[in-house]
């Protein structure tokens, strides 16, 4: 697993976004996450700006139990949900990159939110590790 930026972690997997996506969704599901939203960035940029680009998809992943705990602690946390997981092609590989929940939820001034962010990060890291183990 790689820390890709100061606010993300992820990995590189062989294959296209289309090839890798089922494994990503299965790994997320194994950690209690479902995909609530999908943004096809490539299609949006093409349609709105006429700009061509490589496949790039943002999945809005949610673990309902963790989301509920976070919202109970601070209802405004909803502005920081769901956990975004990016799949973007880079040559013959796909980068799978998750927003570190601590980077997003760390800005919330609530001691009850921190353990939720820690657990979400651990679950996402396990999902990424499972992808690496399966590739």
C-alpha cells in the first residue's frame, strides 16, 4: 500500500478501470462498505468541457454503521461523507486511491468522531490490502 498524497492512500493494480472495479467493490463490501454514488469524471469532462481524458471514476463508498455513528456524534459530518474511492487509469494499470478518513474527519472538533474515522481508515486500508493480495 502506498500513501499517494498527504490525504490519500491506495495502490496500483494491473488492468483497466473496468477490469479492476468488480474487485474494488468486492473488497469494499467485505469491509462493510457499499457504493452509494458514482461520478464518471471522464464522461463529465467530455460532455461539459469537450476534454478527453483517461478513465477516471469516483465511487462514494459508505459503511452505514460508521456513517450513523459519525452523524450521531455531529450531524454536520454529513458534509464530509461518503468516503471517496478513486479508480483512474495510468497506462496499463489502474490506481485505486481512497481519501483518508482522518484527513476529512480530522477537521471535526468532536472526540466522538475520531474513533469512527480511525475505524473507517482501518477498514479502507484492509480493502486496499486485499486488492494487493489478490492481484
